[in-house]
C-alpha cells in the first residue's frame, strides 16, 4: 500500500487537504484512493448512509482499516453520519431511531479510532427552531450518555437552509452548543457551499471577515475542526445545496482564496465533497480540485 507523499512547501504542510472517499469493498479501500488523488486527510462513511442499521464491525475489518491508515500516513480521518438521522424530529419514533443510529455510528468511529463524526443537526419539521434546537441537544445528550468516555467527537455541520433544517445560521449552531450538557465533546464542521447558499458571501473579504467574527462569537474558532470545501451551483442566499467543482461554481476561486489564506482557520482539515469522476483528459476530479485549493496558498 502506497504512502502519502508529504507536501514540500511549509505553508502547505500547515493545512491538510482531503476528500470524502468510498469504502466500497472494505473501509480500508478508502486509503488507497486517498493516496491516488493526493489526500492528506480523509472522510468516509462507517456504515451505509441510507440505512438505519448495519452489521457490526468485525475485528478483522477494524484491523485492516487501522493497518491501511498506518501504512499510508493519512489523517486525521472523520466520518459522515447517516442522512437519515434527524435529532430535531418531533416524531418520537424517528427521534429514537436517530439517537440509536447516532450512538451506533459513534461506537463504530471509536472502534476505528476516527476522531470526528460529522452530523447534520436536524430539521424541526414545522415545530419551530427553538423546539428543534432543544430536541437536538436532548438527542446529543442521550448519545453522549451512552458513549461516556469516548474520544470521538460529534461535529455539527452548517446547513444550506433548505426547508426546516437547523444550522444555516451560525448562531443556531452556537445555541445547540449552549444547550448540550457536555459541549466539550462537540465541534463544528463548516461547509462552504452551505454557508454560501445560506447567505454568507465568501467572495467578499468584508463579508467573509464578518462570517469569521460570527464564528468566533457564537462557537469559537478552535471548535471548527473540519471544513467541507465545495463550490456552489446556486447563488448566495439561494438555500440550494448543490455542490460544484472548485472554481466552477458561484463561489469561485476568490471565495476559496479568502478561506485558504486565513490563518485563523488553518487548523481545520479541508475535505472535498465535489462531484466524482474524470475530466476529458482522464484526470481525476478530486486530484484536480485538491490541486486548485493548494495553488491558492500565498
């Protein structure tokens, strides 16, 4: 198994760039693909993201994963939780299933040594933001109680503001943190497409700085542990969650240049969730997008 090549420039080594990779055929396979496209870090699913339950991880699967991680030197690794989870749901059955599923994924991450589990906060489904935030906090508290002593942290992801989803305003993420009994076990995952779609214009330096000031006030900059670096098919404030290749969407290179050269958030790993595939010259899109991001570093 190939090992990731270290970046040669000092400025680049301070930031870690990666992508979400498939685990088809085995969790360990994500590392080979990550090496192939030039990842420093990685995001995966630890179970089928469209199903509530999955077979338990075997000791063999855990061993193969850890061996691949060690052999490639890629890290940190985060996981993305199931899209079915909705801790904001007012429906008792869905809420219970969501807490159970979140607990299961935290257990899988802990067994693998995955440090963060990215979680969409949830949707209030018409019951109102305050009620949704209260339920989300209750759900996280229940999952925390079941996983006492775990090192894996929940990373609340910013959202685009579609429907009744909570988390498109940074202050909403802060309100969830304030409502959790153990906020030290929770971090933040930003998504550039979601931020832009929610109305944060990353292209404008002044607007970008105001976004960072809002982060500092409501959640704390050090709590931002992961940033999904996705361009946006939709306009600023469109609430459209449609990812595009870096520089090919409405954010454009200017918006990513502001982010990549901001030392205040340089500690957060950058993860692509852009479309997969190859271009007309058979070059991998992930490799192309990672190259674009790295070349933005001044």
